[in-house]
C-alpha cells in the first residue's frame, strides 16, 4: 500500500514550502511549470499539484517542495497540496479519490452563503428527489476521509480508513423567505443546511466540517436517502401559540417549522428566540425583521451571551424564568394552548432522567425543561406527545461508514 510521508507546510504570501521527512530528488533540483506527460512518482505528484489552475510552478529539491501560486494561499489549498505529497507513495488500486467519489457521493452543493468563515448556509441537490420530509427533521451529510481538510488539525492519517466516510446528522434549515420576500416553498430536489465549522477539541478531532468547509459550489458529497426525527409540528393546532428556543445552529429546524406554520396560515402567535455567543454567529439575522414586518403574529429575539446589549449576561433559561419570554410572546404561557420547541445546547434544554416510578430527575443546572415542567407543561417522552418538544446536539459526532 505504500508509506505515508510526514509533511510540514509553511505558506508565505503566494509561496508555500513543504518540508518532508525524506528526500524525493537527492540533491537534484527539479522544476515543473506545466503538467508533465510521463508517469514516474514525481511527475504524478506534479500533475496533481498543477491541476489547480492558480498554481504557477512546483519545484522539488531534496526534502523540500516549493509551490508558487498566482494568489495567496488559504488553509484549504495548503492542505490539498500537503495531502497530495503525504500520500504520493500510497497506492489504492481502483479506490483512488475520484473513483471513491463516484461510488459514495450522491448529491451536489448548489449554493454556499458564507456568513462568516466558520458559518455557512448551503444548499444541496441530491441526484434523485427525496420524498417524505417534514419540517424539523434531519438527514445525513458525509464526505470521505480521502478529502483534504480546511484546517491544520493533527488528524492521524490511517490508510485503513481511506475509503470510509465521515458522517453527521443535520437538521434541514430554511431561509423562510426568498429574495422577493415570498415564503420559501419546500422542494424535494434541493435542501438547505446551516453549518458551523467545528473546531478541534483537546480530545476529539472533528472529521466532517473541516472537510466540508474546503468545498465549493459544484462539488459532490453524500446526502442521506431518508429523513428522520419526531421533532415536527405534529399536534400543533392552527390557534396554538408556538415558542421556538434555540442556541447556535439549532435555529435550523426552527426556521423550517416557522416557514411551514406561515405557509399554513397559522393563526396563533409565533416567537423565535435564538441565543449565540457573538452576534456574528447569527446567520439568519437579516431574515427575521422581514418576516416580522409581513406577518404580525411572528415575533423574534436574537441575543449574544458574550455581547449583552445591557451589559448583563443572560441565557434563554433566565429569560424564561423571569417572565421575559412571556412578555415577548405577548400572552400568558398556557400549557393548554402553547407548544415549546427546544433545539441546541443540552445545558439549555436540561432534559431529565425518567425514573421507573414515573418521577423525573433534572440536571443540577436548571434548564428550560425543568422550568416548563414546573409550570405545568409536559415533555415529549417515547411515544407520549407532550407540548415541549426537543432536539439535542452540540459537538460534532464523528461516524465512519
């Protein structure tokens, strides 16, 4: 199968220097400015690097590879070259990257809106329509481990998993309204996702999003063939009040359900509260004023814990406990006519343990679930449908398939 080369990358302006743990040319200095026609290992590597039209030249001298671009380097471009060098002697037979993409990928990225470098709204078109979606549900996105990363995390390269995929579940999102201000109509051939680039932790190196953030419109990926989850509008009546509480990208399914309620001509009040760390992390910040201006029963509140408007750091739990959520909704929180939808940080939701005797044991940190239970609301549990619905997620789940 061949041995992996250890590579250290140093980009400076439009030049990147890659230092290897072995010599490729002895003392000879070899320079390529056009893709070579011959097929020895050095020629193959030069062709891979020069496949990027922005690359002007590649030079090899001993254990140093110097690559010059027509523009400056970004992290993803550096990693693409680094991966090409590190695997130049690793042979996969029929399972080269292009062949693996053909086997595993079944969808295309059709749109990317980069709200900030670590927060994207993207749309994906599956090769075949996906039926059966209900707003609030999720599906799976995936990329192969053979894809380059857009960060410099020290992910150990394991040739044994080269042909496997990193998968993660994502709720389908919605921009609620289109460029004309009209409600977005769901399609079965294109789906929107709201994705944050997960940073490496001390013990866990995220597998999917650093690869996904290296992609562009037109690139291929895997999308699940089915949608799943019970986090839907089932049981919500036209006159019920609906309160969506979310953190970060937990806003995604809330927006999808908001759009569905408005399409139905929902008569009850709709409140959407979103909490993030910084205001720059609100990818749909421009959408909510448009919706509120057109639909009088829609209200929203967006806030950041690390940029508090009045200097007082608060969380969603605080806004519920002190009556602020009730004031925002403009009517009492009546369990008989109000549904809560909670999505995001498990600490915000605060789900209990269901004991055999029917009692609930809540976490030490008081969450929304406990506050609402004390006010007479009922949590969804197994097949029992209550009026408090929830979807938990936080760190990236690395799944190999």
